[in-house]
C-alpha cells in the first residue's frame, strides 16, 4: 500500500502549492476529489483513491513510504559521501602530479636560465675583448697619424728652410 501515494508524473498539491516529482511520496495524502484528479492526470495510481477514502490506511501508507524514502535517502547519502571521498582522493593525487610537473618544469627552466646566463657572459667577454682590440687599434691609428703629421710638418719645415735659403741666395 505504500506505493499508492508514490508520484508517477510531476504534479502540484493544490492545497499546499508543493510540486511533487516522480518517485516522491504525495504527502499529505490527497482528498477524494484531489485523488480523482491526480489519478485521471496520471500522477497517482488507482490505489490512491482507496487511501483517500480511508484516512487511517492513508496515514499508514504515508508512514510506510516515508520509512522507505528515509532508507533510500540514507543510501543516497552514503553513496554521495563515498563519491566525495573518492573525488577528494583523486584530486589529491592530481595535485601531487601537478605539483611534481611544476617542480620539474621549474628545474628545467632554472637550467635554461643558467645556460642563457653562461651564453650572455661569454658574449659579454667576447664583446669586451673586441672593444679592447678596437680601442687599441684606434689608439695605434691615432699615434701613427700623429707621427705622420709630425713627419709631414718636419718635411714642410725643411722645405721652407730650403726655399728660404734659395730665396736668400738669389737676393745677393
């Protein structure tokens, strides 16, 4: 008799405004008129009318249905708790794996940064050596240019002196 008030299709209790879904127990039990409407709408089985006509039997059916619903709810809660525990364990394993991956990636990146640093140091040393060579070459070129200018000035001076001697010798 407890299945007599089990909802077969979604319906609404006009008295309370509560919406019942399939599989739920219709509580409080329907009135006779309400039972007829719900049966004709395919929401309750024919047995619901018998319960509506006999309020004592109806109370027993609701009590029995509630006991079944309670045990079903307990089983659902146990199942959900197990799912939560399983999901938590799976998440913890994934966190460990992700953490390991991050640590590995960090180690690889650190090695790459070290290699880049070595490459930069080598490039800087090479650039410093090139700069020193260029600076030395420029200093050498300036020194040679200064020597050449001094040599030219000496030649020009000699040429002036000789020209002056030639010009002084012609005046006599």
